[in-house]
C-alpha cells in the first residue's frame, strides 16, 4: 500500500487511525475503517471513529451484532494477505498470504487440498478363463 501524499509531501502515519470490527470467536475481520487528519483538521476521538466504523459497516449491509473493535496503527493494515485478529484481541495477524510468484500459485492449485480424499481408481480385473469342454 502506498503512503498518502498531500501537496507532494508524504503524510505521517501518525495522522491516520484505523478501527477494525471483528468477530471475537474467530478473529475474522468484518470491516476496516480509517481516518486521516491533515494539519489544521479536527481530531477524531476513538469513540467517534468506532461510531463511524459501525455506521459504515451497517450502511454496507453488514451485521454488527456481537462484533468487537480493535484500534491499530495504519501500518498494521499494510501487511500482505488476509488479516484476522489474534486470539487475545490485541493485534492483527496474517491468516493467509498470497504467493509471491505465479509458479507458487499454480503449485498450490495442483496439490489436493487438505482434508480431501484422493481416491485411487480400481484396476480392471482380468476376465476369468473359460472352462475347457469335456
């Protein structure tokens, strides 16, 4: 993810705040909402950021019942892959990272997925020999 620039100058990561809505049992991230306050702008409190995150998730049709919030620095969402919240509810971790090279992606697709059974085809049985006539 590229950094934010205003008038040709990069904006400090300290100017951005991120609120993550997640399912506490699984750690699955349901919604990520962030705000960047530019110099001279009005600060946004953690409570206001949470309210905005919940309102935006609802407006997108997401159910927010039972979700918890986690405030993280903007650098935490710059990780590659699918993110989830750790079991303690204190940080984002990578749940799945995409392959770096296309050959790795194709190699993953060739392997049978874990838990699936690979069935061997039965060998054709030879036909029984006819009995000799007496």
